[in-house]
C-alpha cells in the first residue's frame, strides 16, 4: 500500500499552502487526488513529486505559462528537451534583465543616500529626490518614463 497524504500533510511537506494546492488542481497542474471514505482529498507520492517540481519552478521565477509547458514536457519523458532548454534560457534572460534593473535601482538609492547629510526633513535630499518623479537624473533611462 502506498503512502497517502492529506492536503495539510502535502502542504507541510512542500511548503505550499492548501489554497494554492487546490488552485493547481483547478488549473490542471496536479491531477485530481483520490478521496477517502469521508470525502477528503488523498494525495500520493506522485502528487508530492509534482508539487515539488512546481514549487521549484516557481522558486526559479518561471511564469505560469512556462511552468505549464515544463509540466507537459515532464509528462513526456521521451520528448526532445529542446523546449525545456529554450524555456530555461529565456528565464536566464529575464533574470539578467531583472538584475540590471535592480543594479540601476541600487545605484539610484545609493546616490540619494550619499547626498543626505542629516538635518530636517524639509531639506532632506532623499525626500526631495523621491518627490521629483519626472527627474531625469536616475541612472536607469527607463525610470520615470513608465
């Protein structure tokens, strides 16, 4: 007899909230679980593995569409993994773009913090800079234009 998990057990084992597990079921990311005699969901080891896969993909920043595609690929072990490679490569590009934006934001905050010498809020360069939303002096050329 294989191990079964309640939704609470599955949530604790994976760190995924029960409401999110139910949503994954509704979206078809998790197959419907069996039911106990009392009508409660009864998950198996395959659910645990698949939920772990989804959580890991989420942690790596994959969007829902990419996760769905990866799950479809995982269901076809003999398929070519070129699409998985393309999805991973695209995600690396997204992470690199996010890092560039974060680096620009950090530089702007550092510039603002460096210009602050203390004193009163009415003369605070940080507050003044934040209030100047159309400033044009941010190191990120897209900042203030979006």
